[in-house]
C-alpha cells in the first residue's frame, strides 16, 4: 500500500471541506447573533401568518357579501311575491264584492284610489283651515307643526283627531283596549234583551258592549293590582294575571268589529245574551251562552269521546258531569276547548300520526322573524319521517264523515282517537323505540330504571302532573292505566312510589292491562318473562294502590254474543274501555241527579278491611230494546205466578247477579282444586246502565249483617257506540243499536287468593330472578293471598291439603 499517496488524499479532502476565510459561517455564534436570527425568523413567520389571515378574511368577506346579496335577492323576491299575492287577493275580493253588489242591486264600488295617493278622505271645503291658522292651533295644543312628508290634508286630519271632531270619530279611549267608540256611562250600559233594528240603536248597542267590556277589564285589572306581593308572585297569582291578559287580547278582534259596526247577528245575538245575563248576575246562564257561542253543540273539534255527556241549554242536563274528566281551556285563537285531564306516556313512534301540538293549540309562526341567530351560517335541520295520519283522522280534521275503521286500517291507538289532547298531556319517552328488537321495552327492571333516571333529572310530578292537579277544585283521586307484563309495570311502580310520597292518603286506582301469562302462541321464554313481570307488578302495584284491577287481554269467560279478535289491540281496547268507563261512571254522576259514588266510596264497598285491594272486574252487555222487552216479560210472568221475589237463597252471595264477561287474569291452573266449591264474595260495587232486571236481595247500601257488602249505582244513560268503536265485536239484538246497556262490577272474593297463589307457585319454580328477590316476592304474594281466605282458613300455599 502506498502510504504517502493515501495521506495526501486525506489531506486534500480535509482542505476542501474546511470553510474558506471569507465565509460568513462560524463554528461558534454569540448570543446577540442568535437572538437576531430568531427575531428575523419570528418576523417572517408573523408576516406570513398575517398575510394568510388577511387572505382568509378577504375570502370570508367576499363570501359574506355574496351571501348577503343572495339573501337580499331572496327577500326582494319574497316581497314581490307577497305583494303580487296580496294584490291578486285584493283584486279577487274586489271582483267578488262587485258581483255581489250587482246581484243584490247595490251601487257599484267607488273607483279605487291610485297607488301613492295617501292624502286620506277628502275634507269638505267648509271644514278646511288655512295653513297659518292650522300651524298656530297645533302649536297651542303642543303638537308638532309638521311631520316628515306630511301634507296639508294629513295635518288637518291629525288636528281634527286631536281635538275630537265629530265627523272623523277617531278619539281613542284610554282604557285597557283603546277604541274609537264613544263609551257610555255605567247607567246606560244595560243592554236590551233583543237586537234593535234601526241603525242608530244598533250603533248605540255596539257602544254599550264596548263600554261594558272596558269596565269589566278595568275592574279585573284593579282587583289583581290590589293583591299583596306574595300573592302576585305565587304560581296561582301569576296564572290569574295571565288569564286576565289573555282575555284582554282575545277581546281585541271583537272591539275592531264593534268599531266598524260590522258584527253579524249570529255572533251579536249570543254576545248580547251573555252580557245581559252577566249584568243580571246570572253567571251560569252567561257561561252557557258562551259555550253555545264558542263551540256550539257539535262534539268535534272539541274532541270528546263522551259526546252524549256534553249538553247545553235548552237540552236536558246530562246525568254525567263532564268536568270531572275534561278540563276547559282556551286556544290561542280564543276559542273554547275541552281536553281530557290525562297524562299519556308512550315510546318513540308509538303515537303514530298524532301531533303533540294539534289544531286547537298550534300557533302560527311569523314568517318574517329572523331565526338565523348569531351564527352566520344557517342551521341544518334533520327531521325524521313523519307517520301519515289515518284516513279516519284526516276526515275528522276536515269535518267530513270518516270512513269505517277495520283491523287492517288501525295501526296505532291514535288512529281511532276522537279527542284533541292538550300538548302537556302527550309525553314521548325517546330513550326507547316502539317495536325495537335490539332494545325492547320488555323487562320490568328497565321501566323502573328509566323512571328513576328521568325523575332524578327532573321532578316529573311537578313538571307533568302538578299543572293538571292545581286546576282541580276537589280531586277524588287518580287513575293509572298501564301495562303490567312488560317494562311499563316497572314504570308505573316508580310513579306510584312517587305519588304516595306526594299524596299519601289520596285514592289511587291502577288498572293493570296485559296478557299476564301470555298466549300459548307466545314463545315459552317470552311467556315466562311476562309472568315474571306480571308477578312483580302485582306485588308492587297492589301494595301501593288503593285499588288494583288486573285486566287480561284474553278474558277467561267470553259469551257467544262477543266476537273478539284477540290479535287486534283495537278490539281488546274497546272491550276494556267499555268496562272501565262504565264501572267508574258513578264517580262522574251529578249528586243532584241521584247517587254519586266517589272512588273512595266505591273502594270502601269491596275493600272493607282496607287490605283487600285487588278487585275482579266483570261486565255484561245487552241490547237495551231486547233487555226492556225481556224485563217486561219477566215482570208479567212473576205477577201471573203471584210471587214477590224470584230469589230466595240461604247461602250468602247467591242472590248476586252473574256476569257474562270475566276480564280477570287468566287461570294458570290446569284443573280446579275445588270444582264444587263456590267463590266466597267479600264485597262488590256495581254500575248499571239501562233497565236491567236485577234482584235487590237486600238494601245495597246496608254494610252490616250477613252476606257480602254490595253497593249499586244506576243511571239511565246508555253506553254510546261511536264510529270509532268496533261494533262488529258485538252480536246483540238487531246489531244496529248505537247505544248498549252495560252492567259492570268490581268484586273481591276468594278467587283472588287462588289466582295470586297460582302466580306465586309459578314464580317459585322460575330461575329468572335472584334467589333473595324471588323469596321476597313469593312471601309478599303469600301474604297478599291470605287476605282473601274465607273465614279461618289456614291460607296454605296450596288448596290440595285436604
């Protein structure tokens, strides 16, 4: 190896890589030089960032200007379209008025004033005032001498209005509702009983009405102002003030009609009747007149299922007081409404085509309101596909005769609902979807957990229930209608616990609906889950409720005249509502018409000990015409035989009537333990609609002595079959009856003990709940069943001990 050559090569490489003497790069830099480099780099970065920011701002400004130009074009286009539509509508109205005048032989309309000619009505020459004199008079009145763009005629008209010239009639009163009508003193406010014919008297009547309403509003406002500060700031105090403000706003359209002397007799006559009755302090008659004026005698669009219960003079008063279940209200347009006192909870999508805000309470939105907010971009709204209304509902909304309902056209319960609900009545639980296979609402515990979650977020009693409770003058109690074989049982249990904390001694009736054991067509796993849910609901709801009435979707006993499609929830709900509504009818009867039975009075009849809270619901249905003929024939047969009574029995309870339909929980036993043993009846409450030939036995109000305690309430009002009721399920009489007779009853008997023990034995063999929880549930059911044992029976777990 040539060592010298290798060394020479390495030395040359080192010389080439070494910096030259005039190079600015240094091996070491001072702190001053480093700071200078960093400052130069920072300024370069800031300059680049500022340039990018300015470019971005310029692009944004350009985009905003383009968007503003497009928005201005859209507004101008909308304004032109609105103007064109308004002009076209005015031309059509003018053409219609011309045709009407020509048809009636009236003079033609005066020529339309040219656009821009806003000088107003021509003023006669003799009433004109020179401009210098007019200026002096305006200055004397401390009025502006001239307004911007004001002409001489407009200035003269303003002066006439200020001084109150009779020919212009434009004096505005200083009342709650300013009006140009000349108000009359209080001594002249008494309106006549009939409408005057001549024009002068009619105009004076309009002044009387405006004067009376002004006086009432002033007194109302003054009375509210005299309240103490605590009363004003309370919830009822604020509600009273809101009612006054709402009434004042609702009267403004009437005042406009009165000022124009353009009020049709169909409205003027009821208004005069209302005012005349109020001036004579006949306030009930005034209220009846208001009802006839606002809603007439039609049941729609009030939306009342109990249509025949709503009567107005001169009709005969209904035995049923509709105010018990329906609340009076005022829609935004001032019309009177009646909506159910109800809270309805359902899953997402279960309301079908029903809207939360319906036609009675839906206020029109202002199209000119800018809803863009503080952000320059427009919000993106995502709407789920709305479920279309059924033809039945669309015909009702249009005021037409609805088509008949069938099981194929009924999809949701809202498809056959005839009522308008208050927006606060409908509450959707958005956490679960109806018919969701991934998260089904079927587990009892899920319903309880959902209630606890929503209750912790917001007090649902204060939010949902209290506004309805505070509207009631005297509340009998609450009724809860719920499913019990799914998660709704847990939801209702949570509600009952909260209600008992809030209303400890209030009468609470719970109607438990469901298969409660399932059909044989239901899969075994699901059927066992339903039994578990039903047993937990039975234990919790019966303990917390004043009365618990289990109702099966598949009744045990079905008569031959009932053709019930068990797969149709519409058919099942119709039968259940018929029995429920008839059984509680006595709680809505007017006391003056005979025998009103409150909820608490009814439960004391069949629950004399206070511990037998589970009642058995039964019902019989008949054609009233056939029933009347049958009763007459039986009476004639009894008179011919010379007998005084058709029932002479020794065993207590045998004189009580038997029912055709048993809606109680299905029988879980394969065979009866005591086929020859009759059920012992502890107590019964009955509701009779129609002329049923029933044996009185003994005094139904007698609660002392042998035999069960019985209380019976009767009313001549039959059950109306509306077009929403599936009349095909009933095969009674001619089949064309629009009203039927119903006999219903709630009974406590030893049959309840057998049913509860049957459920307890099934739950004890199940492994779907924990051991401790199952043991506590079974013990609770055993204790509950012992209350229904007859006499001194041991109350063992089984009836097979003998």
